[in-house]
């Protein structure tokens, strides 16, 4: 028997199934079907109300549509739910940079790096800082 993590929420959900649901939302997003993606992400958020990941996904959907303030709100909500989420923190920094709140964005990205220096979120945050420093984030 394998050691599959069970996520507890409205119903118990094996982690791989939750990941598959989220991936389907990202697939909808990539296909340009924003309303379907929002339904999937919102559904996962309802199923797993203690998880920051679906809120980050909703923020990423808003970000992909250029709605940076709405993206920031979702990412901040994810961070309120899970203050130790380096993923949510990195995306807060990203949204702030795009909202031209440069110093706040850089501080948020630095905090994400400090939260999990060896993690993927820190790599993402550092890549954003590097891109910003090189002027590649101008819109």
C-alpha cells in the first residue's frame, strides 16, 4: 500500500487527485477558457478550504488576464490562509511588481526567498528579481 497524502476538507481527497483537478484548471487556462478554469479552481478551493494552492491558482488566472490587482488579492488571501506559503508570497511579489509597486514587490520576493531558500518558490522569486533588475519586466 502506498503512502498517498490525504488532504482533508469538505471531503477527504488524495493529493494526486487534487493535483489532477488543479492541472485541469491550468489546462483550461492555457486553452483560453478562463471561466472554466475559474470554476475548477473555485471548486477545489471549496473542497479544500484550508489550502492556499487553489487561491494561488485563482490569482495566476487573474494575472494571466492582466488583472494584477485581482491577482494580488487572491495571492494575499492565500497568504492569510497559510502565512508560511513561500509560493503565495512569491506571487504577491510578482503582482506588486506588475502593479509598479517596485519596492514592495522586491521586499515580498525577498521574503519568499527567505521563507524557503532551497525551494522552487525561492527560485521563482529570484528569477523575478533578476528579470526586474535586467529591465525585462517592463510592460
